[in-house]
């Protein structure tokens, strides 16, 4: 499978540690290949389709930082 780009509007950070925690958590999800961006645009490149657990981690991160989850919908594991 080819790599998939998730392009989203990034979160607002309220402290340097908050920003560090966000990117550390995101990069700890093993299906994430790289994260880049400019200003508020965030580009998350996935190596492959996320497993159920990886999807839960991405979903939790998006919820916690109030990032639109629309881009994740196509990757949601089927029950």
C-alpha cells in the first residue's frame, strides 16, 4: 500500500511542553511515517493503514487536541 497523507488544521498549543507532548505521542504511533507542516497546516504521513489500536491512538490524539476527525473516517477499522 502506498503511503497516505492526512492533512489537517493543527491544534493550538498553550505551552512548549504541550506541543512537545503532542508530537511525541503522534510520532510514537508506529503507522506514522513522518509529520510536517507549516503554520496551522499539519501533514501526517502514514506508512500503512492503522491497526485497530493505532487508529484508537490517532482518534484519541485528535479528540484531545480538538483536531477534526473527518480525515480519520476513511481509516476507521470495520467492526
